C-alpha cells in the first residue's frame, strides 16, 4: 500500500490558494487537510510553500505516431509533456495512416499503453467517406471525433456539406474542429504567388490563412452545431472576430459550443515573424497583437474555455525551408504551463485561472472521470511548481525528439519542480523517472 504525503503546500484548486497537506494512497488523493500527521511507511515530501496544482490536461497534441516518428513519438513527447506539468493528453488523428477506422484507433491506444508516461486519449478522425466507422466510436473511452474543416497539415479535409450535416446530426459525442475555409486560403495563396512567386515572405502567413478564412469556417461549424444541438469544440481560435461566436452567459457544464486558445496565440504576434520565421508558422496563423490581446481577454471572460498547445513537432530540417515548403506546427508541451505562469508574473492572469483553464475546464468540458482537480478520491495527477526558481530554455534541456523550441533562449520565472501521474513520480528536477505507463482516460457519458 503506497502512501505519499505532501506537507506545507500551497494548494491551487477551484479558484482558491490554501495552505495545507495532501495525502496520496494507491494512486488517488486520499485526504486534503490543513495538517496531516505522517504515519509509519509514508513517503513525506515537504514542499515548503511551493505550489501544488492538479496536472494539466492538453486537449490537442500531435505526437506523430504512427508513421511520422522521425518528428516525434508517443514515448518522447509524453516525457516532454510531464516535464512541462501536462499529465494527460488528447492526440489528433492526422498520423500515417490517418486514424479513420476503429482498428487504426485501437493501434494507437495499444502503443500508448506501452509507451506513454502520461495519461492519454486519442480522437477518432473523420473524412468524407468514413461516417459508419465514426459512429462506432465508444464515447466512454474516446475523447471525441476530430473534423478538419480546413486541410491544415495532412490530408483529412472534410469539405462535403452532406457529410458535414451527417456528422453533426448523427455523432452523439463531442466533435472537435479545425476551422479554416480552404477556398479562401487557396485564393489568398494564388494572390501571394502572383506577387512573390514561390518566394512568399513569412509575414504573409496570417494574410494567406486570414481572419476571413477562420471566421467563415468557424461560423459554419457553429451554425451546424446549433442546427443539430451538437457538442462542438472549436480548436485554436486565432482571431478577435471569431470570439463573437461564443457565449459566456452560462456555466461550462451547460455549454454545447466551446472554444480553445493555444499558448502560441496567447504569446506571439505577427511582429515575431521577422525574428522567428517558420519556427512560429502554425495553422491557424499567429495574427495581430490585437487578436492576441482579444483572445487573452476571452480566456479571462470565459468566451474561451480552455488553454492547450496544438503541440505539433517537425524536424529542424523541415522547418528551415521556404514558406511553401516549411510545414506548419511546433513543439510546445514542455513549456506551455510555464508560459502561462509567466503571464501570472506579468499580472495578466491569476494562477487560479491558469489552473482552471489548463486542468479544471478540460476535465469538465470533456467530462473526464476523476481528474483535473485536487479532490479526495480523484487520481493523483499532481504538479509541484517552484515560483522562486527560474527556467531558461536551452537546446540541451529539450526533451522533444525534434530538438528545438520557439522558446529557446527564453527565461521563465517559475520551474516545474516535479510531476506525478496517478501518484507515481515521473519527473523530478529535470530528470524523467520511468515509473510505468499512464492510464487511458475515461469519460462520463450523459
């Protein structure tokens, strides 16, 4: 019977910071109290006032396995995730082959059960011709169905209106969408090529993958969701204009239409293309400062419900290319929590709200069973944050298989001290600890 007692913690949970102790027994939180007396056999960790928070839940990652493992794999990226305080992830279906059948979906779960140090779930992918496979998906142990309403990186564009109506009307579980209008993007590409040929400058990226392209697609998804009362979650909002599509007048538990912001859209702006170039090329594009600021405000006022990463690694060789040849996406899981804690330091958000948006809200939105909070009886997915120890991002410190980060050279004000998945320490002061695999996430079905 394993017991782990955290003493003298600053517990960040459900909108409050309280000083106290937390006891873990057999992988779950046994007791939370002001003072818990150690007993024989307990492992005691004195946090001396460090923050203890629930592990972050990242609802959008691309870990590239199977088929693209020269970029990343579940083994390497799950380790980078726990080093960044992310204890659970939901991974996308644009691997190779695309996750378009139940057999291919199961293959990914089988890999993760052996290789993921974090807890995991995988989205079922939708295409123009696999609705029967989609409808076989078990909403008890699969996080959702992913629809690319815009091709992004990969070949899973769903652009058939009949198919979209079928998916939105028949799928009983959450549908997550990438929303960019392909026809608009193609027109913008042609206009850019007429002016620049193949040598399109990087600052054109948010003009090519424009506000209009995002809004046309997002508004279509919202209209379909309202028509059929679908649970819709729109990923990586990148424009101020889209924010009018979302409601903050009701609690998250009651929302049928929700939205996500990613850390890169909260951190970078189009002014950073000159320095960062293709290393901050994402789809949807990083746009204007005014968009970034509006998205941040929407996080604060609950029009946007969760903060995630869209972690999507590519090799340095792939990224160091011309505009059309460089793929979109970048690695983020190791520093996502630190970026938001930096915004706490800057006074733009509270640590309680960061925990809400990166742990509580994903658990509520996806109806994850017994995770995302510091609650007695919940799984002990825990992160210790040291607010007195800065973290400088160096190439040597990166755990990503791709070996680079858009934050290289940045010094954050906090450090991830240690991370626990299901009560097992998996990361400690810069070192990964092999403590077995994480668990498959389960979801409460209403």
